[in-house]
C-alpha cells in the first residue's frame, strides 16, 4: 500500500511547460534529456505565509546553471515566475510548501547524448508539494560516506544539475546505517557537504564552513555567511578535516528543504545531546530574514 508523506499531495496539479496535470497524469517523454542522461538543472523553493523565499536568487542560479550547461534556450525569469505563481494558485498553496523546479534541455528527436538531437526546446517542470522542513529540528545523526564529492575538474559543483548519482549512493549508505544523511568528503579527504545539505561547524563561538570548491555554494549557506556579517558573528570559510568535524562544539546543516538543522552525532561521535546555543541563534536570525525578504505571491 503506497502511503504519501503528506496525503494532501494526492490531488496536486503539476505544471509541465505551462500546462497543469493531475499527479498521475504528469509525465515527460522518454526522449526528454532528463530521462536520457539527467541532463537538466533544478532548484528548490520554499513557501512561507504567502511568500516565496529567495526567489530571485534561485532563478539566477537556475539560469546560470543552464547557461553553463549550454542550453540553447533558457526561459526568462518572468516566464518562470508566471508558471510558479500559476501552479501555487491552482493548488491553493501558500504556506508550508516546497517547489521542485526543473528545467531540462528538452525532448530529443532520437535517443543519444548530443544536444543536437534536442529540437523541441526546454522542458520546465513546476512540482509544488505540501512539505514542511524534512529534518527533525531537535537534531539528526550523520555518517561519513565512502562516496566522494566530485571535484571541479570533473563536474563543477556550481552547476546545480540533475545528475545526482554520487549523492544518491551516499544517501543509500546513510539509509543502511540508520541515520538521516551522509557527510561527503572532497577528493583530498576534507569535508565538503552532506548528500543533501551544506555543513557548518562551531568551535569556540566561531562558525566555519568548507570553501565552495567541491560543494554547492547553497543559497541558505550564503544567507548564513550574510547573517554572520550583519550580526557581528564570526562565520568563516576554511578547509575542515574529519577530526575537526568530530571535535566541534556544534555542527549544523543548511538547505532550502530542511532549513537549519542541528547535528547531534557523526560516525558514532557525540557532538551534542541537544541543539547548541549558536545554532539556535542562527536559526532565529534566519527566521527573521525569511519574514523580511520573502517575495509575496500575487493573488
């Protein structure tokens, strides 16, 4: 018996290239690039109290990723916004929602890797769901994955692409270990990020996060750096070793899907028995930022 995480999502309408489809009818072609090779870019957007948070920043990153992937046609931000707002209105979604926004290179005339086969234009998918932050706000446990994060000489982490097999393999390891997620190291053995989030550690009231070399420069990550600068907190980028992570005073992870989540244990090493003071302070400052800067959804 299939059970949805939120039963309200059984009857959602999904937007594909401007057309709204019931959940069970929302499909893309087997010739679409996202099916053929994960050839697509994506963003996650969170909805709070009739507002979308960091909308411009997410759309800027989507367009930049598509440009880096040499998409022949990229919709304008205004076109994408129109489809986002139309989808939210159709589903009457204005709070505690999350959008998975996907732009594929589009349908091909025949199977194969070459973008020359893409002659139909891109495919835009707006998948809005009822979805609260996905992690336990009281804290999660992690392991260190054996799967390395791609270095920029292989696949640049600044391209927010759909080819997520490394992350999926790391998540499988976390599932098998009975924990929420897995820390991924870079090719030199330094901490990069988890399979789904950016990672921060706190030591002696200084907050550190890895350089965005082999990790995604996440938008929530960027907001934490900004919060630190605006509120007199020391938030710095540095290379972080595994032992530094184990011996941290606090660890937390960040991302649109889960916001800011404390980490209580990594590889069996106890970090904290409960959420730390710095993590709580940053969560509060982040909530204020959301209220101040989210974009109102047109009614």
